[in-house]
C-alpha cells in the first residue's frame, strides 16, 4: 500500500463548503512533493469547531484508490 503525508489546515467555514456539496474534492501538496486530490468527505471524522488541522497519512492501493486516512499529529 502506498502512503502520502499531508499537512492540512482547513478552517471550519471552508470545510462547510466541502460538506455542503459545492466543492467535493480537496487538493493539497504532500510532503513527498506530489499534488494529491481526494474527496473531502474522508476528513469529516477529524472535524472540530475550528475545522481540520494536523498531519495526516493517506493510504491508497496500486490503482490509486483510497484505502485509509490517519491523523498522526
């Protein structure tokens, strides 16, 4: 399984746009230097009153299909 590490800081009002369906995907630059796009809904379990903040590892298979996300910091 492949992994990418992302540092994210999405304020609550910006995440609400994702949750509301206006925008569906998050785009970010990984620590490995790769631009990655993924569904914003996978971040919902990490949402608090301030939004989403921290370092995350996204795991995906050889077909680039999402498998798991973990908050590490």
